C-alpha cells in the first residue's frame, strides 16, 4: 500500500515541478527563421492540476479507509486513484512532446508518438481535414506528400497560422457544385 500511495505523491509532484521550472511551452511566433506551435499550456497545466487534486483526494480517502475501516478497503481505493494519475501523467507527457515548426520552405512535425516528420511545402500533394473539432474550432489536418501520409497537424495547435506559413491552399479540399473534392 505504501508503493501505491507513493505513486500518488511522486508523479503529480514531478509533473508540477516540471511545469513550474521546465522550459516555457509557448508558441514561438515571428522568429527570424522559424515559428513553433505547441499544445496550449493551460491544457497541459490542467492535466497536472487534475493529477494533483486526485492525488490529494486519493491519499485522504485511502487513509480514511485504512484508519477508520470504512466499508471499502484501502487497496482498491489507492489502485483506482493510481490508475487515474498514471493515465493523466502519460497523457501529459505525450502532449508535451507535440510541436509543429514552420520554416521558410519546410515544415517539421514532432508527433505525439514516433519520429519527427519533415516535409517541403512544394512537395505537399494534398491536405485533408479529419477527426472531430478541437477546442480551437479546428479539426486535425493530415498532410500527404509523394503519395504517402507524412504527418498530422493536431487541431489543438494554431492551424490557421500554420496554413498561412505553408501557403498551399491549393492542396486543401475545395467545394465544387456541392461536392467536396
């Protein structure tokens, strides 16, 4: 049970410290050679605060179950809150990794998982909207180049600014006589 309780303490504290003293994850715009777009900080910080809240709640409820012998035993209570905290921690770590950097002639995507993808703007065949709308109001945008899928721009980042940098609106689907091509 001590191991389960330590998970509820260590992971949220690590994430809180990393959010506080880590590099500032803001979108870097209007640099001389590039712009970089990341998942908004309020979203990742919200995950960390949810972890911290659930950690405190889990520790208090686990302690009450162990000390006062409530109906449930402490072990399932700690296990439930640990599962929530570990899931949020993994989601936080994956979301912090994502970024899109636009340069003069190319785009570099660091996806949630997997290797970086780089594509030259002039090699883009088509860009397709996919998935559900995110909080930004945009859906994800899949980029195809050379007949293969090279990357996916998440709707969580500033897609509008990225599209302005790519400047390949001819590669976006367009509506012709009620039919989207």
